[in-house]
């Protein structure tokens, strides 16, 4: 068995208007620095989408493009259970096809993929009946949530659970959401308890929405990394180094141990 197969695994979820293959390319700088620490597994969104305007000229040959949730003005609400089942089916398929044997240690999600990552954490934190969680038997240690807007989404594949306050339904058109939690409210059932690292580009036009999702993490569980970029993944050496160092710090906080060579 190769060492790569035994590495702890990160489930990687792309943003809207791209796909798993494009996201793998977008993550290449991160993967190059962490190739001996994690195995990266990429899942594909369940629904076809138009290409994101930032990538259409570069990645046109990689069509079809995908999304996880409804988010465009022309999108309409859909059946929440069917949407949840589609999301889970795609994720489970990628996990089942991966040949790795390491634990499913964490999530790496960008934009809409970050929303799904946060939503999977919420489910494992709050759905007591494990058989009704999106991914029974899986307990991620942490998530890296990059440039992702609020709110958290309730992914109920069973169709038996009420949607909690301050969470969107998987069938909702996400930008139309209005049930935001208030500052310092006593009810914390909407909060993520599993450790997270939120990564925000300070030049991102949707920065304020990303800060809303950051507030869904319980105080003391989340860390924030801000960098001088727009709506994309960092690729410059200094930015990537800061990100991967924070990712490893987060993983180590959860009890993971890593070997560092002399070049680290």
C-alpha cells in the first residue's frame, strides 16, 4: 500500500459554476504543499450550471459546470429532500470511489462548497440520530471554509427533520434567505461546534456575506484568515504558506500529528 493511500483525507467541495476537475486545478498550490500530509478527494456538485464568469475563458473545455444549491435569480425553490439526497449522493459517490484508507479528517470547501462543508459540520454537531445525518459514520475533525456566504443549510436526506431556525433548506434559493440570527441571542442551535478555519479575501465583493457565515461558528471554535485577494483561491507563495500553516495548526488542534521535514 502506498503512503499516499494511507494519508488522512480531505473532502474537497467546489464552488458554483465550476466542477471537481477545475477545483482540483484551483487547489494545486495548496495540494503541492500538503501532498505528504493529506489525500485530497474531490466531489462533484449534483446540478448543471452556467460557467462562473471568472473562469469561463480559462476552463471552457472542462464543461459541464456544476453547482450544489440554487443561487441565481432565475432559480426557483425545489424539493428540499430531493436536493439533499442529490447533494449526499454526489459526496458519497466520491468518497466511495476513492481508494484511500486514511480517516476522513476534514473538509475543504470554496464558496458554495464552503456552505456545504459548514452544513455537513452542523449536521454532525446537532442531529442526534446518526442514521439521519447526511453522512452516517463519518465525523470530520475540522473544516476549511473559503470565501463562503451564509447561511448554513439543512441537508435532510430523510425528509423527516424540521428545518431549524436560522438555517436555509437545501431546496431554497440561498440569496433570498432572511432568517439571520441576532447578535448575542441565547439560542445557539444554529452554531457549528466542530473547529473551522474561515478564509476571507478582503477584495471579495461578497465579503460581508462571508462574514455572516463566520458568525455561525461558536465562539472559540473558529479562526479567521484574511488575505488581500478577491473571489478565488490563493496561489502566491506567501498567501499559500499562511493558509497551509493555519490548516495544519487547525488539524493539530484536533489531535492530528504530522511529521515535518527539514524543508518545512
